[in-house]
C-alpha cells in the first residue's frame, strides 16, 4: 500500500536514520527528493512533499562535515531548484 492509499491519519514521514553518517543522511534525503511521497492536501488535490525534503536537506548541509556528502546533496538541491525555474 502506498501513501496515496492510506487514510490521512495513517500517513507518516519516514524518519531520518538515527546515528546516520553524513553520506547515509545525504542518500536518504536524495532518495526522498527524487521520489517524494504524495499527500492529499484537500479533497481531490494531491501534492508531493519534495519541498519539505529540500528544506530538510538545506538544513542538514549546515551540520555535515563530510565534503563528499555535502557535494552530493548540494548537487541534488541545485538540480531541483533549476528544474523548478523552468
């Protein structure tokens, strides 16, 4: 069952892995930016929550110390922001 089929009271955001390394966190966020969940915000109106994960990724960058993880995440953020402008 995907999030579209779940009753609203059963929808949950997947939690960030506790104790994840920077690269694990980056991959977790990238996965959710590329394939965001969708939620029904009002009857018949479906939106994905990509923006939520992009904001979470931007906040995570401040805490990361692994330069490769930061590069991956920064690239993904730029990719979607560029895509949104077009």
